[in-house]
C-alpha cells in the first residue's frame, strides 16, 4: 500500500492537554499542511473552540472530526496518538493498516503483548511505521545502542510527591497523607508497572522497549514528601557503556500530571519527518 503523502496534514487522536499544547508548538514552528483533530462526538464543539483559539492568526487550515474515516480521507502525513491507552487500542491498528505512520504517546499500553503484536502486524500490512518518542525521558539513543551490544540491567526509579500518587493503587498501599519520609509504593517489572500504574508507566515502558524488555526492566516508584516535582531516574549496565540519568520534569501548565517534555518530544518526532538533517 502507498504510504501517506509527506505533505499532508498532521492528525491528532485526542485533544486534551497534550494535544492542545502540541498543536500550539507545531504552529509556532510553522508546520505546513494543516491540522486534523479526532475527538469523541460529544467533545467536538469544545475542541473546535479550543482549536480556533490556538490557530487564530495562522494561515494553516485546522479542523475537528469525530470519525476515524475522516482522518484517513484527509491523507495525513502522520497521526499522533495523544488520547490514552484505550485510544491506541481502538484506532492504532486502523491508522497503520491504512498506510499512515503513527507516533505513540501512550507507550505504556504496549506492555500488552496482544496490542503490541496487533499494531506491528497492522504496520506491516500498511507499510507504515510506528514511532515511540522518548517522551519525558532522555538518553534513549544510548540505551538503544547499548541494547545491540548487550545490556545486563536497567533500573528505573520514578519519584513524586505523595499527593501526586492520589488516584493510583498507592492509595490502598500506604496512607499518602501520613508519609513523612520517602516510601517505596511499588517495586516490580516494567510490565507490572504498566498494568498497575498505567497513568505513570509510559517512561518505564519506553525504557523497556528501547532496552531489555518489559520483564527484565526493574521499576521502583517512590512517594517522597521531600520533593515537589516529578523525577525520572534510571541506570544502565551494559557491555558497551554504564550510565545513569536523572530528569526533573516541569509540569504542563494545562495538566500538572503531564510533563512539558512529553509534548515537545512529540513535536520533535513530527518535525523531524521533514528535516533534511536529523539528530
């Protein structure tokens, strides 16, 4: 099947905090071809209002649709999933089978082997490519290169203030309001982290897919009253290089649970598709 037109619009699945910030970033970079946003029927009016505000004064066309068929008919150069795990499962395979490349924000969903295998097969069927951007983490290039040489160990530590874990299984494990020192709330593999903490698993899943896999990547999640920001730390032991990284994410202004870096990592993945020199 013919790949989508490289000059077509950029399409988004979802238009929450990530989607709105991504459109703004792409418009600021002068993205050509226009924007198509896919949302649920009951979100169309709200999305149209927000999209109109974001693109005001810019010449590129932008529109909101509520059916995937309308996205595919627009022949986008790429589709960016930024709507959560369920959306990737619902739409990812159809996008790829139609010959359209897909950039995935909800990497944690790929801890499900059935979903991973399904979208891989759809990509083969459509001669399309799945891109998993680094998101809120860095050093993925070194990790992926070390994998070729042979990796012995990858350990990821996610550290957040206690109340940042509200609404997660941590509430049943510990009294978040009573924590006075750093407390490990989860320790297991990346696969189990993705299953139990899906809203916090994208970084661990990205490291696992770039490195030694979901079942060999160790994950430790910590509630720490001594911090006010979300910190991602990981260390790698391999035959080619040993290294560690610590990144302190600055939260999105629209959704404090989302790292700003996640959005700009998605924007970079889109923009690189038309760059002549790619780093």
